[in-house]
C-alpha cells in the first residue's frame, strides 16, 4: 500500500502544478501507474478475502461486491480512461483524460482512506 500512497501523492503533486503540455502528459502517465497500483491493491485485498481478480475490471467489481468500494461507475470509467491513455498523441483525447484526473485523484484518495480504515479494523 506504501507504493500506492506514494503514487497518489505524486499524482496530486502533478495536478497542483500550472498546466502545460509537458505537465499534462506527465500527469496522465502518473495516473496510469497510480491506476495500475490501485487495481493491484484491490486484487491483493480480494485475495486475502479468498476471492480472485485476474483483471482490473474483476478487481473493481470484486471491491464493490465486498463493500471495499461504493458502487461508483466512476471506477469503471477510470478503467476506460486508463485504456485510452496509450492514445494521448490525440490532443483532444489527452485534454479529456487530463480533465478527468481530479476526479480520479479523489477516488484514489477515498480508496486509500478506506484501506486504512479496514487495516485499522484488523488490528
């Protein structure tokens, strides 16, 4: 979870900077690896619950199922955004993805908070 927390902080830092093309592209890349860490944290959590998640979509749905995440369609929308990030050479698409990053950051922060709550319940 430490790596995920650090990735969330780095994404937040990128989004706090004045926007330019370089920063936009950097923030999108930070979103990519933050999303990758998020779904892997979900996968790990589900495995501890005795469940299996072999894909990001399965991990998100599993997290909904066990109540780790609220049933928020924004998580599945983030997965779609993540799948589009390889096409950021398209300026309009890069702008669209960048525009969604503050919402993604908020979801990542909520997940971190929820994981900390659950971790506290286990101790």
